[in-house]
């Protein structure tokens, strides 16, 4: 069995400010997405130019940060939020939701597309291959924090997490599974697919389908959030429930790919 590396969640102290690895992972993911996005603007079919990409990254960063925090409180900690709405701002307690971040970035892309008068789905297709970079970084941040661990396992790569709540038993390193699937694998699929001009909506559809499938599958070996547990049948989790609409909408996007849409 493998013990979780003893990495301090705080990467560096700058005076009274504690810079955490998890926050740095967000910064790295957004920065890497911005750099690759600027590279993608050189392609002849790119819907935006480099200057617009510089603007778009701010819409995306704001959307993912606000959306992820609000989504977590609404989807995973709603009773606590209703009891004390100010908990929304206590980000040092942790709690970020991918599905909330996705909604936030969609709103940000819609706002950007409307402002720049670019087709909305052309923007989502452009951004979709960049998102797995941030997903990979976020899951590595989860692993460093020793959170969102998996169920007990006898597999040789089981990890003993340092959190007392995890117990001294090897567990599936579900954060690393997600980093591999939602990060590396999804990035490879989308980057290769979008290497040439594709029907509008198709790249966005593939992102939603594959992320939804990967997340749905990993949830089988990931411990559910303590405050929620299983929601049905002794195995259905909130992550699976939120991923199903993604898969269905992704299928619809693929089925309607290439159809004309009005300007934003």
C-alpha cells in the first residue's frame, strides 16, 4: 500500500497570507488554458483572436471561481447555506463544485459572446479543449489536500490518506483517477478532435458526454460527501445525478452539430 505524501496544503506564506496548493492549482490551470487558448487563436477557423482570448480568460476565471463556490453550497451543503448564508464567503473552509463551475463558465461565455457578437457555441467549442487542463490541476490539488478520497480497496495502488476520517486503510485514489480521465484523457480526445475544423457544437458535445461518463464511473469508487451520503439505491451520488443531464445535453449537441445559429 502507498501512504499519501505528506505535503503541507499551504505552499508558501507571504506575511500573514497563506497561499495554498489548491489555489495555486486553479491559477496554474487558468494560466495554462489562457496560453493554449492564445495558440488556438492562430488557427484559421478560430472564432476569436488573441486580444479577445485575453478578455475571455477573465470571464472564464470569474465564472469558474464564483460558480464553483456557489454550486458547492447549493448542491452539496444547502442546509448549512440556508442556516448561515455568509458561509458562502468562507472559502478557507473548502468546498468547490465542478458542476457549479461549469454553470459559471457557461454564463461567462454567454456574456462574452454577446459582448463580442460571436456565436455562443463557437465560443464553447473553442474553450472545451482547454477545460481539462484546469480539471487535472484541480484534482491534483484535491489529492494534495487529502480530500475526496475513494472507497477502501485491496488493489496494490491503494493509498492510505492522512485524514483521520479516512481511517488507516488503503483507498482508491479517486482524485488521481479523475485527474487521469477528466484531465489527461479528456484533453487528448478533445485536442485531437479539434485539430481541424469541426461542426459547431460537436466539440462541446464531446466534452459533456465524456466528462459526464468519466465522472459517473469514478463515483462508483469514490466515497460520497459525508453530509449527503448516497441519494438512492445505496449507490447513487450527487455527482452522478448532476452528470446525467450533461451526458444527455452532450448527445443533443452532437445530434444537432453543424446547424446554423443566430449571432449572440
